[in-house]
C-alpha cells in the first residue's frame, strides 16, 4: 500500500466491535471533503493570509472547525 497524501491519520477497520468511537462519523466527513477537493481548495483560498513561518495550514484548521461543529 502506498503512502497516504492525507493530512489525517489512516483508518483501519476490523469486525471485533471493540474500541468503538462515538465520533466515527468525522472520518466520513473528512474523507468526503478530501475526495471533493475541499481540503486543497481551502488551503489555496487561505494561502494569502498564511504567515511565512506558520506551521499550521489555515485550510486544515477551517476544515477541522467545520467538522467539529457538524459533530456537535
């Protein structure tokens, strides 16, 4: 399997039904945003406001906040 280009950790699934996470729907939202190109579009749109020495991508920050709001 090749290296992922995602900003988020990879997901593994098994059928043991242990370690279930209450916010597993966040993965679906994040993967849908990546597939639709929203992650890159937000990064490109917010690039003019990014400071030269910034370590965090403003597009990823906005997407993380949007997912947090969607999850409640």
